[in-house]
């Protein structure tokens, strides 16, 4: 179903992404907010900051920041008003719009997002909300208001032995590659089209067709823009 209708190892793991510019060596960072940029040891909080795409196959979204989209739950037979079922972090089609801030708090990645809707269906109650990765490996966006998700992890990247600037988001054991697919405007996308992103890993292929990527889906990375 698509989501809109202990200490990490320090071993180096190499992945070859055939259509991407270079081979990338991934080094996992320790769990906890101290591994994130702008960490304040007095408060235990890192951030806030936003995300940024890095070395994406699609040139139209290289260096773009992040937004969010939410799924609406409303059954007039039982619900007094609409609510937000869950939401996920996305990439906009334009980079000149407001971005969704993120931070690390209590050793978890959070986003400041709408968590409820008014009776008229307008987003409200913006607050810091924990993020996780979907437990469905073939459809694994960066989610909020989702129960049973997997932890988000952070990594360093190396190319030809040279450490690249920045901290990169991923999950599973040592996975930092994401898929990006254009999606038209829909309820919960603030009136704008966007790019849906999902973490790619060992079991991210379509369970029915076996295809590694969805139609018109491209690949790339996500880093913290601090």
C-alpha cells in the first residue's frame, strides 16, 4: 500500500549504484542526536535544519529541500471531522517554497508538521513529531504519526576514499539510497505536486513484479542541510 490514499555499526560498507555518478562508501554513525549537525550538549537537541537531495539522477530536483504531505481520514458515518491519518516527508517540485523543519530530540528524528485538521479540513496543531521509516520494505517513506516504524539512521559518505561533506539519512543496516517519484497534487499536499520518496534496500523491489524501481522513479540521496 502506498502511504497516501542499539549503537550503529562503524564498519564501512561499499555500494555500487550503476546509474549514479560514483560508487559510494557508507559509514554508519552512532545512534543519538550527537551524530546530527548543530547538536547542543546542554539541551540534547540537534537542529533545527532541513533536508537536501544530493547527487540525484533526476537533475530537476538536485539540491532541493523537503516538504511534507498528509493522508486524510474522514468517514462521515462515524467521524465528527477529518483528521490526519499519517504523513510523510516529500520533495517539492519548486525549491522556492517553505520547507518543513526537522530536528533530533530524545535520540529521535522529528519534523514540525500539522498533526490534526480543523472541521473545515485545514491543517492545524503544528508540533514536533517523531519520524520513522515504514516497516514495508517495498514502500518505505519517512513517516510521522505512524506506529511500528523502523528507526531513521545517519551516515557519512566516502567517494574514492574522500569523506563527503554532510550527514546522510538512511536506515536498515547500511542503506542511504532513496527512490523519488513525481506525484500530482492531491488532498493533503497543500495544493502542489511533489516527489514521493522511499528508502531503497535489499527488499524494496515490487513484491508482485520484482521490479527494482517503480515507473519513472529515479534514485538519489538525502542529506541534512545545516
